């Protein structure tokens, strides 16, 4: 489930413009542009959008040109440091990140 405003073509396109880790964090890190599970203005966490956020990580990283393996490494390294649910959500987080990367790599989210 993703919020109505989620646009994964936009996520992919933003990934193609990313050039450094700061841009990655600003896009898909906590409270980033495509962190659908957090609202910075209200400091609200939307649990139902957790998978959409992890999916967006995969889509963005594929757009940025990262391999699936490097995407997983970066995502899990970030989660191990900053996620309060790192161990309990690991399998699900990896699954959704990989799905996003796979779909983006297959061309699902490229602008036509």
C-alpha cells in the first residue's frame, strides 16, 4: 500500500539525477522526499506505508545505477544504524527493496 501521492516514475527519475550519498539520503532516507512512511511536518509515522518506502528505496537506487547487491548493502547498513525495527523487519524490508529494484531495473518505472 502506498499513499495516493506516491509516483514511482518520479522516484525513478529522481534516482537518475542522484550523484552522491547526500542526495540519496534526502530522497529516501528518514523524512526524505520519498519516505512515504514519515511526515516531517507533523512528525507522524504511517505504518501502512512502510513497504512503499522500502520499495521506493529500490526504485530510486536502480535509477541511480546501483546494483541490486549494492542497493541491499547500503539499505541494510542504513537500517542497522537508524531503524528501531532493524532485526524484526529485516526480511520484509529486503523483500520490498528488492521488488522495487527489480521492477525499476525491468523498466516498469521509466518514463515512456
